[in-house]
């Protein structure tokens, strides 16, 4: 999932031209030359065009040879300029070593980056350089972020580098630029994308909180619940005595609310910032789904013990049956008109009900899993589900019926709309995570060693994060294609 971007200094292509040409980020310069520098106005234009920004300091190609004090001075000025342009103060900045430095010059360069780290902190230190300098800086522990140019590299690439400058002298919108590739999900970029492109703030047991961080809520093997923010302080026990997978939702006040089947088959609720667990009654047999309606109220739908669809509004009049004879867990979503639409499997067919509409209707199909429903960038609902032949099946409720997307999948898929407006689908197959973009080049394995059904959200900087239970019952996270990290825990999700 390599992302394409450009860098430029004095010639400025139109942000919309950059974006329409297929680039998703821009590396821009900070220096002592105002004509070269990124400005707050330019940064806003780039961000409003749907582009991310990366900051690099370069006042003189060989300034790093001046050692520690130069690094201090450059880092102070770089930080001041970057923050004035709108960069969050904790994002990294790259510093250029824009010449073919020898090994004998490396001690002075190392001292320069020590000076940078004394101002920014090592965790924010990045370097732009050729292969040998990048390699030596990483090996010496002087940088955490790397932007390697093909120049002075003899065809070698350091795999630790986040960015690669792959070609100089390309033309974009009539301006001379350089072409770059982002090799990982987080390469130091900043600039919140347009809110509509961030999509939903929750997917089953994942939420994106007000600070933009993704938090997972999990069913532990001891039947308690825990949560984890991978960018935060680790795991937080939440107690409870539960019997299923939690459903998390962001309410109208911006607070996380959690609903889950209890060990006694009642619906249990907990507000992580509130007063603890409470029972909402009911007699349920599946995992709930929670959705925020157009009035800002949380609505909960779940399969009852009698296999009917059950509904409860926590602020309303209690439980009500919506009929039907469903299997598995329903999926609820708010459509582009603000109406809740619910989809569930019954027998081997997909069924639909609009709570404000005319009742249940069959959508046909030959399916074997819970559906994944997503609102695409055009405002249309798209539904993905495992077929009885274990292929991935798709149906557009407003479209031409069912179609097979191939594959040999297990469990239930998940679907998310990325910042570029493309639907991305993730599913388990043979203990590996597989991905397909319906508009892309087909199936790809993202590897891993997994045993659960994935869930996915877009984070605050536009990356798709996928979470899933590993075969060792730990929580696993995948970023940007085969970039896995184990988050620990002992979970059932």
C-alpha cells in the first residue's frame, strides 16, 4: 500500500492538481529563505485539497557538518516555523544532509543530530540523506525517521526509511518537483483530512475518540472486558461478566458507550468515563450493534433468544421486537438520508428492515456470515458477506444485484472507506488477513497469524488500522499492508 507524494521548493503546483494527479502527500521545506518555505496558507490549501504535509528543514546542504550547536539552532527554527504553519507540535521533522557525506564526516553529522534531538527529542528526529548516511544514522541511534533519496545510494535502500525520494525533475501542474514514496503508514505526515473522508468513528468493538486515537474494547478469556489505545498507556481493565463481543459507539456528547451481552444473556452497558456497569435487561442470544440516529440517540439492535430482531433505545421506552427469524448478528448503519438500515442473515439469504419502513424484505443471496455494510464515498450503501461457497459476495441495495468477488474467505468480513474515498475490505482466510479493493487489482495477502474476524477504522492521520485476534489470543494490529504489531491481551473477540 505504498503512497505517492512529491516535494518541491520554489515552484508551487496547485494543490488540487497535485491531488487529481494521484499524489496524497507533499514534503515541504523549512529554511531561512522565505521564498522556499512552507506557509500556513499553503498548508491549509494542501490539507483542504485532501493532502498530507511532511516538514523538512534545509537551509544549507552541508549544514550538518557544523555539529551540535548548528543542530540546536536549526531545530529551534524548524520547530517554530512548522508550528506556525499548523503542524501539531509533536510531529517529526526531517533535516537534510544533502550531499554525499563520507564515513569520516559522520561524527560531525551525528553531533548535529544530537543537537536536533536536544530540542525536539529523539522520537521526533528525522533525516533526509542518501543510503549510507541514513544507514549510519539509524545504526548509531541518532534518528527515528528516515527519508532516503536515490542519489548517492547506488541502488540500495535502507528498509528502515519511512520515505523514499525515487526521482528528481518530474513535472506536476507545470512545476518542477521530485517524486516520493511512503513505505509505511506513519511517515511523519500531518494535516487532518476533510471530516467526511474520515468516515464513521466506530466499527463494532473499535472507536476513534475525540483526540483521533483508535481504542479497542475486547472480551477477555476470563469473561471480563478491557480496552487498549495502542498510542496510549496500554491496557485498562473494565471488569464486568460478559458473554460476547462488545459494541462501541460515540454518543452525541462525544462519549464512548459500550454495550455487550452479559453472562446471564441480558444486555449490559458501561460508560468508560461513568459510574460502572448496569443491566439493560432483555433476553438476547447474539452480539449487539449500536448506532447513533439522526436525532443523536443511541439505538441498539440484537438477536433475541427467540431469533427475532430486538431493539432498545437506552433513552426510550424499553425493549421491542422487530420480528424476523435471523441468524448471527445484525448490522445497522445510517444511510445518506439519515435513516437507519438493518441487514441480517436469515437462513442462507440476506434480509433487510428499515425501522421506520414497511417491514422485512429478502435480498436473496446465498450467504454464510454476518454482513459488513459501509456507506461509500458516493453515499450508496455497499454490503459484503461470505458466501456459502466461501467466496466474498457483494450487493448494492440500489444496484444490479449480487456479484462474486472471488477469494476463499473464512468468518465475516469488514469494510471501511479510506481517505481517498475507496472502499477497502479485509477478511480472514487460512489464518491470514486478506485485503481487496473492489476498484483495485484483486486480492492480496497481508499475512499475519489470526483467528478472529477483523475490524477496521481510519485513524486521525488517514491510515486504515485493522485489529483482529491472533491465533495466540492476543490482539493484533495491522497498518499499511503487512506491518503488524502485537498488542498483548488474552481475548475472545
